[in-house]
């Protein structure tokens, strides 16, 4: 944005982790269908991942301070490829 968001914001983030190649086809299907939660130690702690994201949003100038995020929806899932999806919006 032209200026960092300074008002109350809502953040929704989904962290997507690649399915290990060593997993069986049945286990891969379960992971893609959402029947296998991303609880492996390799996926990291949800709170730590989100803290890094909030710090990055502040450093990149998207928010004036990470304290403006007052609403949070965060989850970890498995997918075909690793990545993340982020939605940040200013609350009314």
C-alpha cells in the first residue's frame, strides 16, 4: 500500500506444507483431503510462523505496527506445493 495500515486489521493466513515424497499414496490422499493435520515438527509452530509473518508485514511496510492486527485466523495444511496465502484487511 502507499502507506502502512495504521487502523485495526484482520489477518487470515494459511501455511501450506509440501507432502513428503516418502509418504504412501494413501497417506498423501488423506493429507490433500484435509484428513491429516499438519502437525509434524517439520511444519513449525503456528504461533512462531505467524509472529514471523507479522514482523515481515511490518518490515515491508504493510502495517505500521504488528499490534494493529486485532483479528487473526491462522492454519497449517498440506498441499501439492509449499507456500502461504495471506489476506490482510482494514476493519471498519
